[in-house]
C-alpha cells in the first residue's frame, strides 16, 4: 500500500447552502455522528496508510480539524491559507511528500477496497479514479476513456477523473506550473492508469450530498 496520503479538507462548500453555513466546510459535515473527514481518515488507515497530511485553508476550520486529530500522531494538519483551488494545494507542501502518494478529498470518503485496487494496479506513473458522473463545471471536466488499464483523454469520453489519485513529484511540478488538474493530466509524460469506481464522486451541491450520505450510511451500517 502507498505509505502517505494528502487529504484536502479546504473548501467552504458554499453551494451546499444551509449545510455550508452550519458547518463551514464540506469535510466537517457529519454523517453517522462524525465528520466526513473522520470517515476518510479511518478508511485510509484501514488499508495501511501510515502518514496522513490534512490541508485546510481557512483559520476557523483549521482550528476545528486540529482539534479532531490533536491526539493522533499519524495525522499532520497543515494550514494552506493562500490556495484558491485544490490544484494549488500540493506545490506548497511538496517538500513533505513521498515520491508517490495518495491524493484524496476529505469530504469524499473512499472505501478500502477501491484504495487497495488503485494501489495494487502499478508501481509507476499516476493512477486516477474514473466515475460515470461528475460534479465539475463544463469547462473543468476531465472526460476520459479506459483502454485496458490505461486512460485515454477524449473530449467526449464517458468517464470522468476525480480523486482519489496516486500522484508523483513530476505531477506536482506540473500542478505548480499549470494550477490546473486538467492541464496537468494532459501534460503528464509518464503512464496514466485508471480504475473505475463503484462509489459516488465528490459532492458540490445538496442533491449530491444526499447521494453521498445515503451511500455512506449503507456502507458503514452493512
């Protein structure tokens, strides 16, 4: 298994409406009595991730996340206060990153079986998760097709790239230059592998969160 994971727990999630106003951060919305971020971290540990770096970009939420993990030595919480989007969160902390690491959204818990699948696919290059739906705006969609285990980028692809990913330092350098996931994936010179998911993608809207919450509730209670 990959030793290290970076968990982005930054965005205010204003498109969640009243949930955003109540909790201030998508990753802090509770499901089954604990924040989504806690589910995310627990499943990472379950598959053997030893070092988890959680990045947060607002002071109020940083304090809340620090409190959540104050007694957990395997979780490092870092304030990433200047970033505007998730593509900008990795370059400032590149000195802390292993050569290959998991990249996960805090508000989108990933089941252990999927984490194991992407980790076992290859020992080189980038591995991306592929979904049949996406919450991204039209201009930022990353449509793709899967040929065997290789991703092919096509504008009319039926699959969409969303975290979790396995990334490397070369990909982080591309993010530093482009500040764009889409541009970095298309510019990456190494192999890009893909695994199709069975769990919902990240959420931006209330209807998406309802889907994620229903799925997570079934998954945890089963």
